[in-house]
């Protein structure tokens, strides 16, 4: 009877270890997915800002040297 008990404990222990490894792997993948999503969101915000600045520059059109210097002095450029 004692041998069955030891075998049962061994099987339960191995099963628990397998479950822990699977759980840790899943948690790691979820953390990596969150990190990747955060980086993608940051990149999208940067691209959006650049595109907005490009659209603003195109909408304002060409400007003279004096207009450019006035904008730079005002801190808007």
C-alpha cells in the first residue's frame, strides 16, 4: 500500500510542476503581448504627431524668411 501512495505523490508532484511551467509560460507570453502592444501604441502616436506636423506645414504653405523667423522667435516653429 505504501508504494501506491509514493507513486501517487510522485505523479501529483510531476503534474503540479507541469502545470506551473505551463502557467508561467502563458504569463510570460501575455506580458510580452502587452509590451508589444504598448510599443505599437507609442509608435502610432509618434507617426500621428509627425503626420499632423507635416499636414500643418503643407496647409500653411511656403513662407518668406521673415515669416519663418517670426514663427521661430514666437516659439511656434
